[in-house]
């Protein structure tokens, strides 16, 4: 059987590892130029993996599968690099912070974390690629942008590529991650019965403050996860905490957003994490990606181009443009940011929700709401349409582009589950 895989990310890795020792002819179509620039977003940057039953996706992944996936990635490191991995547990039963957060209305989220570090991910990727590409039945094709997928009457599948190129397969999985939203949307237009739901986007900011203010929290958990239902009705959460980390830009075709990461050996004096507001929509609106994109583009315009906005927390509260920074020095390159007023880009309801969240964080951990801490905007997390994988027998969506996963471990596990079903 000829199997086509669109995108080489975490989900594809899980899927391929289940079927690699079969007689199937496996072709991976990756739009990037090589393995080091492929669409493995979380594995290419930061490399945070975790085991949790309450975050990472809405499909049931048994803990044993999650643990196997964690071990798989860690085993791709050398013994010396493994010593640089940082681990922690967000809100275990003995956490001295649990009651403090709970008493302020937060929902503490339990998860076990392992952080590989951006600077060690190159060797992880290379080892995975070398192992898979050595198989005679596995063929990697880079610089291949898939533009459409057509299920034919004979049940074979045509994969359409740039420059009118076409490839035909007996079985196709789309593993394009959240960055494959345009392809997924196009397919969904052709096959509307695939879509189960399409109404969520997370919009917020990246928050940066000195390490010493959150030292105890970082030492106990490394990554702390909390959620809060705010007075507006919106749910706000922390995401991707990076002790001694760096703020970075995240590139899209026509705009930039903000993100963060940490290394295993090179550190800053600051911690950064996202504060995200989950926004859902009802009929007739059905374009959450367009909504998040519009807000991101507006922030870029206010920043003077493909840049992000930077503002002190006190100026954000006062809806006043920041003209001068205080004690906290930004870790993002000065050429990629502009001082400004984030309130001009954020919808009011989202801004109010973020403020309530940060103020309550400050009540639990003194210093989090200091006036010269920094906000970068916009950070946005797009979610693909939730898709029906039972619609076609030989055409599946796996990982984050399926709308059912939101993490390296869940995406990889989803790929493994679909691979086992195929076997």
C-alpha cells in the first residue's frame, strides 16, 4: 500500500513509528526545506513534554502511552545531554502553592514536565530523521507544499502540490500541525461533513519578569499551570512558562506574534510565560483564525511593521503608551519590538480578563503584578477545526491539525493510535 503523510511533525513521528516495519511504501511530504526547519514546532523550539490527563488534548490517551512517548524523545539525547533535562510537577498533592492558588479562584492543573531545551533539540530531530530515513520503504520529500487533497471515486487519494504536481496514494494522513490551518480549511470546504466544530482561538500576551520574583514557584514546579474563570465569563490560563528563558517572535506568512522558550545551557535573568484568554464564538461567526489574525496584524501595524508591541504592566493598567522601561530588561531583540499601548489592539473584554488574571496572580505570588514587569503582544494560539476521522476509511487527520490535540505528547500519541488502527 502507498501511504502519504502530509507534514513531518510530532503526530507524523508517532504514526510512522507504528508502521515503519511493514511492507507499505511511505512518503512524507514536508513543505520546509530540510529537517531542521520542518513543522515540528514544539520539538524545534523549547522541547517541553508532559504527562497529564487534564491538558494537551480532548482525546483519551492512556498514561502508559504518554510515558512511552516521553521516553522516546528523551532517549534520542546523548547521555551527557540527558543530564541537562529539567523536570518538575505542576501542583502535586504536596505543593505548598495549591491552597494559595485555589483560595483565589484558580484551578491548579496537575502535570509532570520534562524540558529538553531549544539548544538540544537539533540532535533529537537529527536522530529521529536518520533512523527513519534509513528505512528502504520510507521516503522524505522536502520543499513540497500540499495545496489540496481529493478523495477519488476509486477510494484512492490525489495529493495536489505546487506547480500542478500531483501524487496518488492508497492512504493519506494529514499531520500538518496548527500551521496547516489553510490546507485543513480548504479540505473542509470540499468535505463539510468532516467538521465537528470550529469556534475557538486563544488570544493574550507574553508576560516577562525577573527570575527572583518567581524563584520558589519555578524551583518547585518548573512549569506552573493554572486556569481562572474571570468576571467577563472568559477562561484565562497560563501557558509555556520559561524560567531563565527568552521571548521570541513567531512568524506567520503575513504577520508575527510573540512566544517564548528556554535553553538547557544558556540562560537569561528573566522568566516568561503566556497569559491566554480562550475565546469561543457562536453562529453566524465561524472564522476564529481570521479573528486572531486580525488582532495580531493590528498589533504589528501599531508596532510599525513586522514587530510586536511591548508595554510595562503599569502603563497597560493606565491605558498609556510606554515610552520608557523600568528595572526589567526585555529578552526579545530590540529590533523586533516597539514600545506602545497594547490596549489599542486587544478587545476590551479580553484586556479586562487578562488584568483580573494578573492581579490575582500577584495576590498569590507577590511581585508578579509589579508595575515595571513587561507585556508583549499579541500571543495567539490557533486551533484547527475539530474533524471527524471516521468520515473516510483511508484519509485521516492526526495531531494538532485534527483539532483534538495541543501538545507534543498528545500529538505523537494520536499518531501512534491511528497507526495501530491502520495495522
